């Protein structure tokens, strides 16, 4: 069943990755794309929603419901307001969880229980588009519907089910002037087998 927060883009990517059996690659920026729109998130970048009625809106801590589901986001250059949406590898999952549920390393990276992870599956590059009960678990986890890999954001998005070979990359966050911003580059490798 398609997840309610899947986008048309994510469905297309999922179809590509599943049908071709290939990892998705970042969309190539062309000459018309604004400078910086395909660059990885940088320290100080803001986060904007990437879909839904609030698409393009700055994400503030209060926008996140405790316990999920995650918001889908892009990084945005705070100086130019360019949204870095020209690479699928910049898709982000932003989620708020009870800090007491987080392991030590994950809690150290969270701000008020808020965490950011890459939204691209490390197996073959599909979007991680679902927030559902984990296989054999009594808690919700991130899930990639292409081959059912599951990741637990409470433990640094480690793989808890499926063929994914490693955890999702994490993006450290901070709160500046009431808005969520990137505190440091990705920790870990972003994207699928060829990502
Ligand atoms: S692409 Fe295979 S599980 Fe995500």
C-alpha cells in the first residue's frame, strides 16, 4: 500500500530502482539549475518541507509530532534560499522521538529528540517512504518498500530487517532562531549501491 507521504517523485524513483534493478543516481544538475541546488547539505542550511500542503515551508521543532511520522525535507541555503533539491541524495527524513528511547550516540546528535537521516535507502537507492510497525517489532520504524529494508531511527537508523547493508546516513541538527538547521555534514555514506 503506498504510504500517504510518498511523493510522485519518490514513486517514480521506486519504480526505477525496482524495475531496473539498479541503484538510483543523483539527478544531474543542468545549466538552468540554481548554483548549489545539487550540493550536499552544509552546516547552517535550513530545512524545508519537500511535499504536502506545507511544501517549501521552513521546518520548526513544533512542526514535528512526537513519535512520528517523519517529515520529508530538503536542505536550503540560508544565504540564497536555494533549495538543494537537484539531487535525490539530498532527500531527508526529519523525526521527533522521545529522547529516552534513543541510544546514547543517537541522543547526543538529537535536538529535543529531533533527528535527521538520509531519505534514500542504502540497498538500491529507493526512497525510504514508510513509517510502519517493524517486522517482529512493536514499534514503528522507517521502511523502504522496494525490498522491505527497515531502519530504526532510535539506534542511529541501524538496519533491523531486510537486505540493506548498512544504516542510513545521519545529519546532525541544531536549532537557530527557532528553526532547525544542519549542524554538520552527513555522517555515513549516502545512497544505494551506486549512490
Ligand atoms: S532499495 Fe532495496 S530495500 Fe530499499
